[in-house]
C-alpha cells in the first residue's frame, strides 16, 4: 500500500508526537522527513529508530556553511544510514557535501528556492532574478556538482524536466491535496499536479500531521497520487 514517493513531514514539536504520528499512520507510509524542528530535541535518535523499523529517512537539515564544515557534517550524517539529506544549492556547499558522503548510500538534494519564497521575497533579500530563473540556475549547478536531485516547487518541475531530463530526483514540498489550505506556502500544487509536472517525491506535512485521522489522510493522498498513472 505504501508508496515511497510520499514523504510525510514529521514537523511536530516533540519526539513523542513524532513517534505517535508514525504509529498512527502505520504501514501506509514508509518515508519520513525529519527537519530542524526535531533536530535539537532528539531528531537523530528518531532517525535511528525509524531506520530500525525499515523506514526511509529524509534529513531535511539544509546544510549551509563553509565547505570544510559541510563536508564533516555530511560525513557524520551519512553514518546514520539516512536516505536523503538537503544542502543549500550553492556550488561550494554542494561539492563539499558530495565529498563528505563518499562511500555511503546517502543521496543529496540541493535546495533551490524555498517554496515559502516568491519573487517579492527574493527581491527583498537582494536577488537580481526571480524564483524561476534562480531555480533553473541552481538545478544546473546541482547536476554539475554531482547531486542526486533538487528540492523544487512543482511549478518549476515541468521546465526542469524539459531542460535537464529525468535522471535525477525532484523532491517537492508545499503540496496541498485538493481543498486543503495553502498556509504560509506561496507556490503550492496538488499531489496529482506535482507528479504530472515531473516531481519524483512529494513532501506533505500539515495535511497529514494535523489531520484528525493521519492514516486516512495519507491514504487519501496515495489515492490521488495513484490516479495520475505516474
């Protein structure tokens, strides 16, 4: 029943709540994201626990530091036997991460532009290009650096696939099932639209972890994903 392309985000305040959520979802989901919210309160222990239950683990830590530090951090994180790790899609950072994961099965994803950012926010930060152009430039750089894929909105996925092919992952957050509230996300799409656009994996948080019945919510999303034929 589970589809490893569905990644449930364990964006909850405590390890106990995360464990309860995993138990509530059961065998419907086999892939979980651990982000910065859980990192300081036991996120790595949770990663070990999930791996011991034969779950896939996505460490969404978005590493961004000097290359030497990123390399060492990636090497440490690779020892957990996690499946995915994010780093910011800047060439020195990505090259360091690729070097740090050497000898492991860890796959690396470059974070292109956060899905909570739109052109106005990028202009405020000081970027001289909009989200679309910046995403495409960072995808090109990620592939040149030897990354396994990128994190990008489905709104850019179709063009990414057209320009760069299908031999890499596009992991898409900001997914909202039909009828769900967009919350603080600026560039959101449905699971069906994301897969049809070219996304390979979908990260879904609030529609599952804040649902009255998380297992039922995940099953509904899987049904929507299956309806695409992808």
